[in-house]
C-alpha cells in the first residue's frame, strides 16, 4: 500500500488584514477568516483522502501577534487529525520563530515539531522505509544555507526533507535559509517539501522538489487560486504529485477596457461582464477582484471624480452575481477628447499640462512628496508597507504614479460637471 501525505506551507494562520479596505465589513470578515477556513480545508482533505501524514513546511503562524484563541483553534484541527491516526510533521519558519505561543501550545502526540537541530524519523510502511527529515528556525532570521545541517539520507530509505527556504531568492521575500535547487536535487533526498515562497513552483530535476505556495492568499499581491500537494509514494518508490485546491477566497486582477464608452451605465455593465467572466473561471468559493479601467473615454474626468459612486455600483453588481467582491477600482483612463480640448485651449487642461510638465517634474517638489511618503511608511508596521514597493526602483515608480494620479484628480474635480443622479 502506498504512503500518502499532504504537503503545505505558509498558512500564516490568523494573519491580520493588510491592504484590504475595511470599508466593506462583510468582505473584511471573509478575508479575515480565510486562513482559518483554508486550514480546515487542508484538514478536511487529509481526512477525505485518508493520508498517512500532513507536512507543514513552516510559517503556520504569522508572527508575535498570534493569540491563544489562534492556538485553541489550531489544537482543535490537530486533534481531528490525531483521532484519524494521521501524523503531522512540522518545521518552524521565520514567522513561527517570532510566535510567543509556539513553545507553549499543547498539541496531540501525533504532531511532531522539529527542533533547531536536524532530525530524521524513520517510518516503516508496508515494506518501505519512509524517512522524514526536518530542521526548524531557531531565530527569525536564517541567513545561512541550511542544507549542510541536515542528516544524510538513509540508505535504502525514501527520504523526505522539510525545509523553509527562499532558495536563490524571490521578489518580495527576504533571504531565509538560501540554497541552490541543483544542490537539493543532488542531495540524495527523494522529495523536498519546501516552504517560504508564497507562489507555487515545481523545480524539475532528478528528484521531486516542490514549493507548494500558500493555501490561501491574503491580498491582491497573492492573487490566483491556492493549493496544496497530495503526494503518493508507490510501492515501487515512484512519487506522484497532485495539486488540490484549498483557497476559500481568490484574489484576481481584472482589466476593463472602456474605450469610446460614453454612458455611465455602459461602464458599469462592462464591469459586470468582466466580473461574470472571471467568476466562471474561478474555482475558489469566493472571487475578490481588483478592477483597472483602461482606454480613452469622454467619461474619464467624471469616472475619476465619482470613483466612490462607481465602486458602490460595481459592488452592487458583484453582489448580484454572487460570491463575488470588488476590492478596489483603479483608473488608467484618459479623456477621449484630449486633442480636441487642446485645440480650443481649455484652460483646465492647460493647467493640468502645466502641473505635469513644470510643477511635478521639478526635483524639489518630487523630493518633498518622496519624503512625505517615506515618513508615512516609517509610521506603519512592516507588513503594511508593501503597497509602496519592495525595493528602491518600485518605490520611485510608486511616487511617480502617485504624483500623476493626484494631478489628474485635481483636474477631474475642477472639470467634471456636477454629479448627476443615476
């Protein structure tokens, strides 16, 4: 009989809301509870598939804000697995190392949490010797390659390594336990159960190296459906990996082209059509969309000025579709009559051009805005700063976009006619 297990990582249980607007309490409630629901989905999958084990490759928790309420919920889920004779093998990642309750939480004896020294656990299984290797982070930072610290693979065993690592580096992720994929393939381990990078990847080679991603996205920067791996080790030592859906809420970016649209209701209909199409493609229970309107339209100024009204109407259409939410609307539209406007020397458009070419391009003005944004970031907790980019280049691009958008907002409020009732 085959040995089967679920491999997941980066659950970030009870992670606080980040960029999601709290203006819609129902949406905030959905996303705020999504990591719990994803863990329940993982446990349900273990029970349905009657697997032998659940492997969690780090960052089950989300840091030092984890509460005892979180701990009790986790203990309940682990007890469900214990009662079904499903063992859990877990390592601590960088976020787990920050958690104050990690050392205090009482879990069933079927839950094995690896320590800061490498261990190897042998599990005889129907003629196979399954060997599970693990090593936890002792501190929140692990700048060195952890691979040399693992015990050597057991001869004639099926060796499974659990590691929390940034590999050779990934955008938006600090370097933790960096290592080379080629070294993992050459290590003699049959399967590497990785964690830390939130995007799923299968690193092809002579062995099986899987980064499962996270089972539930938390904001638009973690878009797409999220899954775990169902791994089967056959009697002949063959390894088969299946991807199984776990995300409850799925974030997606949607682009809506409103070129030449002249009526407000037609813009709203275009938004609804885009949401319907994405809803049909979405396997997760809930769709959370961020919309970006593009193209040239006579409604450009009005859309910018009345963005709050457009958001409300889009949310209403989304509610009618069902299990669909609009997280935010971004505007990339331009006036369709811009050239004609120049021809008649519209003073407001001339003012806008003057702002863009003279005021906002001046070094002193840009530097003032840059410092204001930096001061704001310094006052925010680390997990809330990513909206302004992950490096200097992205930060400068954010400042440029902020300045451009603010100039358009000013002109829109001056130019657009008084708000009409729809």
